[in-house]
C-alpha cells in the first residue's frame, strides 16, 4: 500500500509538474511591439496560469506560419499577423477556427461580439490592436517640417533619402494619395490597370532616393542615423523611439493607413488549448488597455478606450499618440483587407518586377 501511495504521489507530482511546465510559443514582430505584449500579456498570463510563454519574432509572422503548416512541422502556437494575412491564411485552411464565444465580455457585461471594433473578430482571428503605417521625419535633419503625404514624395522641396517598406501594400496606397487621389477613392483607383500604373509612376519619382526596409525596427534607426530624412514606419515604433529613447522623430499623420493586427493559431499547433486560453486572456478589456501604456497602438475593444491613460513613464498622455485620435484621422485610409486578399500576389509580383528594373 505504501509503495502504491508513493507511486501515486510521484505520478501526481509528475502531472502537476508537466502542467506547470506547459509552454505556449507566441510569434510576433519584435522590438518595442513585442515588449508591449510581454509586459501586458505574457507576464500576467504566466503569473495567473503558470503557463510559460516562449516569445519568438519574425519580420512578418505570416510567412513562417504558412511554411510550417505546409511542411507539417508546426512549432508556433499563436502568431500576431496583419488583417489581410489572417483572412488569406484562414481561407487557405492554414489556421484553426476560433470559437469566439470563449472571449470574455466587457466589464459592464457587453458581449465580446459587441465590444470589439467592427471587423476585429474573424473566423480564425481575434484582433488586439489598431495600428497604422505613417511617415515620420527627423526634426534635426529637416529645416522645414513636412506636414502632408505630398511632402514625402517632394524631393525638390525636401531633399534627401526616403525609407520605404519593401512591399506593395501601403506603399501603393500612399503613392496614390500623394498623387491627389482622395483616401475614399484609393482602392477603387488601385483596382484598375491605370491606377496601378499611376501608383508606380509616382513611385518612379522617388525611386532613386529610396532606402528599402523590411523589419519594423529599421525606420527609426534609419532616421536616427541620418541615412534617410523621412521614412514610412509603423506609428508605434516611431512613438517608442521619440518618447522612450528621446530621439528627435516626429510622426506625420496625413495619409496614414489604419490596420488591425490579430492573433491566430496555426493549423496543427502543438498546444492549441493553451493557445486559446492565451488569446482569451490577452484580448480582455484590461489587457488591451494595458498594452496601450507601452506602445501607441489603439485597443481593438471599445471598452478598453476609457482605461487608456499614461505611457509607462507615468508622464506622457497616450491618447494624442493613438492613430485613432480624432485629430489624426483627417486624411486617413483604412486598409481594405479584402482587396489585398485578392490582389496581394499580383501586385507584389508587379512590385518585385518594378524593383528589379
């Protein structure tokens, strides 16, 4: 009996250890963005559940996710991806569907379905942030401050190199807005051969002055080092460089392109149940508000807005730095994810051919 009791105790201890040693691998974009997730999501989740988080980064998590699932060798449980990638990967059967009823209600009892911003919940994805592609400049290297998307393409009035993401998405839209297309008409124009030609013609005007970037950490560094005088960038990366690192960088909101980032679970994720727990925890009202104290991305839940206060320095008010602040929306474009799901391959092929010329 004593032996059986000892064996049972050992077995129970082993099970308990296995549970406490459970790990969820979360892939994100790195830098100040991953740091905001670690502080607002990872640490509290581990503290509450005992489940460890293995944080890994990629320049674009959608790429390795697709490769892992197609190879049948999935090592990531949760990935943070852009809206069009979430929809495309789901359509291709590469993601697990998510039971949205498992998401917690808002503090006042409003259901998650009604509390998330329209479009933030998808069959295979749950949004956490609203972010934007903007352009920014180094105040020390620009005697005259640019204030419109036109200025980004005006190398005569604002001489110097430009940093641009090496991707068709956002780049083509900004080119059209700088060429005089109203934000509300951008996708209608870009959906025509003439519109695509017009966007690339506008890019031709600055092609010789472009420094291409691929990782979100690059634009602030390019600007700080003086390698470029302006650069497209993710708004939160510029905020972090300006506020946390005291770099003389300034965002220009004119022509910004708003987008969601969403959590997804790759098909065949080794820890699916724990991944679901992580997503439910990390997208509750308080957690999304907490992330906004680390980086200037807007929460995807309406109920989180009132809880957004100061930056983690305890001094800087976050509201004016959010892409969704009223004063920042004057000439903003909301990314049309359906357009990019349909046109991504075609326009990136054209973009790569243009790069090679």
